[in-house]
């Protein structure tokens, strides 16, 4: 099947004529190095949401531009542009059309006088490695997930291009171990755990507004989550936990913040379970902070993770956490001190943990306070940005 006309490489691009980028003009300085971030889309997923935060926290040594492929996933474009970061879309709708953008990417890197490419997520990583290699620019790739969780073709493409990069950033020690098991040590791997901007504490007016909009009684507890509604998050099990909790604490309300391909299925499941009056689907939200502020317990039921940003944000908000012990989660939470961890699939144990916290406000407070201190100490965005820029300096130094 041929690609739509909008996805073909234009004659102007082949001649080197460039459309304007979104945002500020690219800055030119002999002393500053240019990093070109490359990612599949700029929707509000975890990896995507890190970009504006990391760029804002960056030091004076580097300038940044961002390239992405999925034109309809552009929720963060305005935020980046308003912060002074130029953004370019290489409109593509499939892996094949992303590969077809390699010539455009090569010209972009040369026009930007790029010193380094930083690619995120596997498909952008594959395309970025090819383009960076052809442009003679070193590339750093961030791995956000376990190798064994990718589609076999994605893993093969990653392996085929793996050597075309200078260094790999793993978001957790488990992700780094997965790389060593499945790929080996052909490229240096550094662990840089995700970080967040630790925000202000709850705003009573915004909390009251969320309660009003979603009919959450002030007297009853609220259990919630923030997630892309896809299989990985196992929200079918999350709803089963909700059903079990309601048998013991019927005044509880449950709040799901986010959207995704499984939303209609999950809404139908809620009806079949008979808990439709107690579960609220808030949909995609530009700012999740007031939704976190309304929670008494943050519940995560994922089957696998890298290092989830929403979990860090919940902890930073002082919310007591009950989560499955998957991916990098045990690297964030010290069990029974900073949150409660349960092996994946043990749904009754998840429900028991939530019920126990709903009956024990003092315990909820202690876990929430300890979790917030943990994030403030070890998972701030400034720490993450500093570690990344140390890698950038090392890689560009080697390239120079």
C-alpha cells in the first residue's frame, strides 16, 4: 500500500528547502552544544512529558531542539515552543514512513549543526540511529522499558541498529539488566532514573472543583490512578481491586485519570461489575496535579513498567501508594516505609493493602510523607538533567 501524499518526502525537502520550525529561532553560539531530541510523538505519555521538564532544568552548556513524527500527538508542542524550544514535525503514520524520513532527518541535523542526537523510545531510536550515523552525529538513546516487552520486530530492528549509538540511558537498574541480558554490553549503558518537578502542595479550591466535577463526596475516601489506558497497566485488575474494596468500604470512590485504547472496554467492564456509580473516568487532563491532590490512596496495578512518572508525581503529592512490584518501582519505594508493594497478579493482596490504608489515616499520612521526602531527595528533575548533561558532555567530548 502506498503512503498518503502528506507522508512523502517533498521536492523542496530533497532540494534542502526547510519549512519553519515551531518556537523560537535556533540559537547559535560557539560555546554551547546543540542537542536534538527525537521522539515518536509529543502526547502526554510519561517519556514525552519528561522532555519539557528536562529541557527547562538544563544548564547553560547546551541548546535544545525537538523533532517528532506523529503530527496528531502534539499536546506538548505549545509548551515546548512557549519555553523557547524549536520543534519540528516529520509527519509519519507508520514505522515504514518513519524510516522514509531518514533523509529529512539527516538534513535537519546538518542544518541545526547538531552536536548530539538524543532519541527516546524504540522506533525513534531506530530511525534516529540511521540518520545520526549518516549525518556523522553521535547519538544517545534512552530505554524506558524492558527488552522482552517489545514486539519481536521492534526488538530485531533495535538489535540491527544498536551499534550505531554512543551510549544508552536506562531509566532503572532493571531496564539496564534487561539490556545486558538481551543485547549485551556492545554499547555503554548508564542508569539515569526519571525525575520530576516537585510541585506545590494541594490547592483547596482546585481540590473542591475536582470533587464537584466528578461527584466525589468530601466525607468518603478516594482511590485513584493516572495512566494511559492500555494493556500494560492492567486496569482490569485495578477494577477488580475496586470491586473488592467496595465490599469492605462501600463509601470509597475510584478515579481513573487518562485515556487510551481500552477506555470503552473498561467502562463496559465497570457496568458489568455493577460498580459504575462508584468509578469515575476523568479522561485525559492537561494538569493532573489537582486530581492527585484529591486522592487518599494511589493504586497502580501494572504488569510491567520502566520507572513510571505518574507514580513519582503521586508520591511527590504526599499520597500513600499501593503498587505492583514491577520494573523500576522497587527502586523508588522502600516497602512498608514509603509505600506498599505487592507482586503482580496478587489482586486480593492489592485489595487488602488498600483496605488497610483506608482504615488507618495515620498510616496513610506517614507513607505519603515518607514518599514525598524520597522523591524530593532522589527523584528531582534537576538531578536527572544534570546526569544527562554529564553524559552529553562525555559523548560529545569523545566525538570531538
